[in-house]
């Protein structure tokens, strides 16, 4: 059974199930290497800088290329771009699994980032093509959002389970059958769509988009890990200058990468703003949760990742509940409730100490994530529905880029706040006998303190560990208070931005898409 009278049938829902698989893989690939780093270090012996690039190059290129690739899909065909990206991702995964040196692995990870940037906006834009009925589209996008966030949670767990039985390259090979399934199923289950009268692809605009996003993501992530330094600050300045040039280019180009009129649609800009804030709130505390489980509670990475799955129950419940309520409750009310729910989760984190029962931090993390994901379920549908059909790819990519930046800013801002408190507390409370390089390593990070304490041993090591863990808890509390205040303010802003929208899906049934046959625009 296929779609009739604008409603999706079995073919479209099956196509959605296939689209969810690469969405899961793309977000899983960001965390799948968490446990593989020690094995890669032993096998390939990368330098410290190379190790950082192995971890980061994927997300850097993914964020930087989303907008150009989304606009390209609108022009050459969204299904075609999806299939090109799936083929590229499978090939790059094979290269990464068989890499025999750090340089080769970095190159393969870069290829994965490029391929991922073609797949991600294509999946979202194709949902816009496949689901014309607003209620069905809202349900489909809610499931897509849950898959997007679920992949980030499952990535470390999948990596840990694979590495428990196989070599480090197996963490990459898991993506290959998924992408091959996409190549087989896409021509059968998904319609092709190419926007009419788009004009030439804006290469200068694409270059400016990359030049704006890449330095900002690099600068924010580097500041979050290493603190204030000249290179990341210079990167932020360069990114800001490129962003200003991009805005000018969008206003003056005959065929801009993204039509600037999109940002004059109140629902579109409001949804992107709220989505960015939601990602800020959710990702801003992920760093603390993982460190608390591993470095404060002493869990192994795999055990910590398995425990971290529990909050995802709240995430799934929130996504389903918001989808059910969206037809009866105004979006402004649901978004305000989502942000206030997240603020409650942050408030619960203030009660967490090193010896707190484990259910409390896990509950708090689940409440934070539930509030954020519930809100994002609504904003994803708004972005896709508010944009004209011919610009769905570029609009989806703009939303996903904003999410990447929001998540990076959350980690940087809340991480920096907590790190400052940690260093201050440790500087004032170092046990006697801890000095020199040991003191500097302990003051740098909680991980450094744990390593230093293990080296010291005895009473001095135990005292240092206790002081460091309490200092980390104090820093986490300050970040939690900042996050709660931020979300209360965000709730007020979201209500103001979205109060004009009625209950129910945010658009009328989608106008009929311009369909192309595979003879007119080959899928691959």
C-alpha cells in the first residue's frame, strides 16, 4: 500500500524505517571511538595532535558541510545525494577499519565527515517529500529526532561491546551493511525530488559557509577542553568574519546558498533558535554525566555507558508524549514546559555529591534530556514544515548546523564554568605533599587528578582523590545552577517566539512536490 490522498502508506513508513538507520549510524559514529582510543594508540601510535584529529575531524567536517550539502541536494536530487553519501560512507568506513597509520585514519575520518554531511540533511528533507499529511509528518519527525538523539547515546555502548570481542576497526565496519541497505532500498521506497529553478550552485557561498562554521566549532570545542588560548580565540574571530561575509553573500548573490527570505519566516527562525537552545541544554551536561560516572564513581567506560542508557527511557517517553499532545496543546506551552522540565533536572544535579545514590544523577540527567528532546521534537517539524518544499534540504541543514553549534556551546560554556570552580577549589585544598608537576596535573582536570592519585598511592593519593572529587562536584553544581537559570530564561523566550502558533502541526498539508522519475534524474 502506498500513499493516497496525501496520506503516507506502507511504502512511506517502511522508507522512514530505512532512513532512521543512517541517522542512527551518523550520530553513533561521533561516540563510537570513545573506547577505541587506547587500542588505536597502541596499534597506530599517533601523536597527541593526531589523536585529537582522529576524534574531532569527523564532527568538524560534518558541521561545516551540512549547509552546502543540503543546498546541493535541493539542486541535484535529495535521494541521489543520500545514495552518494551512503556509498561514500561505506567506502570510508572500510578504509578507516583497515587504516595502517594515523594519517590514513585521519583521512578516512575526514571522508566520513564529508559523506555524513550529505546523508544527514537528505534524510530530513526526504521525510518532507514522503509525508504530506501534517500529523503524519509530525509523527515521522518525532521518531527521526528520537533516532538522532538515540545514536549519540548508543555510540559509546556499541563501540564498547564491539571492542570487547573484536579489534578496533570493527567500530567502523558496523556502518557498512546499514549504508548498503540504504543503497538497495532508497530507489524502491523513496521518491526523488529536485527543486525547480534553483539556479547555479553558489560555490563562493559554500566556501564561506565552511569558513564560518569550521573555525567556530573548532574554537568552541578547544576552549571547552583546554581553556582560553590564542589559537581558538583567533579561530572564533575568523569564523565570525566569515559569517559576516556569508550574510552579505546571501543578500547579494543571484542564486544564494540559502534564500535569506527563509529567515524572515517567524516560525522557521523561532524553531531554529529554540532548537539551538535545547541542544545547548542537553549537551552542556553530557560531559559532567560521563565524568561523574567514570571518574567520581570509578566505573569502567563500558559500565558507565550502559548506566547512561537509563536516561534514554525518559527521552523516549518525552518524544512520544509531546507528539501525542501536539494536536491539543499550543507549541509555546509545550516548549515552555520542556525547558522548565530541563531546569528541574539541572536543579536536581545541585544535590549530587560523590557519595550520592546513583539513581539521583541518572534521574536528573534523564529529566534534562527529556525536556530538551521533547522540545526538539516540535522544532524539527516546524523547520521542515515552515520552509518551502524546494528549500527543505537547505533549511534542514541550517537547523542541524545550529544544533551542532548549540551543543558545542553548551559543552564549552558550562564546561568552562565548572572547570574554573574545580581549579579554584583544588588550588586552595591540595593535600600536603602534592606539589610540582603532580599538583599541576591534578589541577588541570579530574582525570589528571585520578591518574596522579593512583601514582601517589597511600594516604596522600586517597586524600587527593577525595579533594578532587568534591571539587568536581562543586564545579558541577555551579554549572547546574547556570544551566537552570539559562533554561528558565529560555522558557520565557520560547513562549514569546512561539505564542502566535495554534495547537496542532505547524503547517497546512504540504503543497504537491515536484516529483521526478528516475529516468529524468537518475538516483545514482
